[in-house]
C-alpha cells in the first residue's frame, strides 16, 4: 500500500517508522523546515527520511495546485498526518482511495485543536491519550479509527507526558496499521458535543496571576515549563520565570507576597501557597541555596 505522509516532531518519526514496519510504501514525505526561533528538542523527520532514502520536501503550504497535482500523480492509496502543523485542503483529502488519517495527541473528542499536551496539564487533567482519526475539513473531527489512553500524574510536565504519548502511539500504530493495510479500518463517529476545542498558545499566555489558586498556578508552571518558554511574573520591572515548584501547600493569604523563611521559600496565591524550586531572572537560573539566598533579601516583597 502506498502512502504520502505529512509529519513533524517525535510522533512524525514514530509514525513513519511504524508505517515502514507495517509494510507501507512511502514515496514522499512533507515536513516543516525547523525555525531558528523555536527550541528544537524533538527528533528530525527530514533526517529519518534521508537515512531511509525517502523523498522529503518542506513547502510553506502543500495546498498549492502544483503540490496537489504532484500528490495526485503518485497514485497513492492513503495519506497519514503525524503532528503536521498545516491543515490539508479538501482537494488533498479527496485524493487517496483508502482515506486520509491523522494522529492527534489527545483522547478525542477532548482537546481537539492546538497544544493539547500543554492544555491537559494546565487544566489539571488526570488522563489524555493518542487518537488516530479520519481526516475531514474540520480539525480533529473525523471518525476515530483507534485510540489509547494515557494517565497523567501531578508531577508530569510536557517532556514526561510526551514520552508517555510517544510510547502509546507506537503501541497503537503497531496494532492498527497492519489491519488498515489489509483494508480493515474501524470508524467510530465523534460526538463533538462531548469534547472540547483549544487554540494555540503564545509565550505571553504563561503570565502568572497570583490571585488564582496555588493549584491553578502550579498546573500552569508545569504545563509550560521546558522545553516551552515557561510561566513568568515580574519582580519590579524584571521578568522572573518559575521553572519548577513543589506541590501546592495550604496557608498565606496575600497573593504574590514572598515569605522567605529559614530553609524555605513560599509565595502566597489567592488560595494556598507555592514553593519554587527553580527560577530564572536576568538570564540566570537559580535553585537550591542560591535561590533561597535570592529570596531571603526579598522577604515581604510582592511579585506581580
């Protein structure tokens, strides 16, 4: 079976490897050129294609007449999309005889749209998953072909959660792709009324509002910590990033106030308090005794 693949990120690499292992022929892969302004912490689809002798292209958009005609000329059976960031046009989706399918890193119909890994952490969810679904014009709305749940702990961050989702994707694809290659494609329509849709996030969305509860702020901090830009506040005119905190604690009622006691630093919130364990200010990352010494001099001051 011949498939054109649209792929990026670790799951793009996992998807291509899974297709090859299942016996698919991949004549062409669309991926993205890495941006110089983005923290590239994930595996390279372009490198994988080079290692396997697969043609790989990085157009700004695949939805041009020339690329649509190129895809049509390949006489493919299927299209697969793995973490590809562009929507595919109706013309492209109609080309493959056996359908077009997308791997989405959430347990659909929950968390359709952008940045689901960040959003499930920010919202304090206890599970998420991966879903292979049929592609339609509406994002992440097509019938579900296969999915696998993943548990989220209160200690998970984007990196640890991505690792769990990568493992789940490998397992799910290893099971479903051979069956799809034989023409067995189960399809369960989504009830979008039972799900949710979220948009993309910008670095400025990581601003901490100390009037919120310690639990909400804790989830924001872990949801946008490395490799993402981090949650931040301000100390006077300086930006202070909080990379990591301990679990929320009870007590204290003045949002944003710093309580620096012997061997302990706490910041009050609208409900409860946070104990930071790693911060960054003026380009310097502080933890342990250095961070405690920094806050001792600020006891009673406020973060904004």
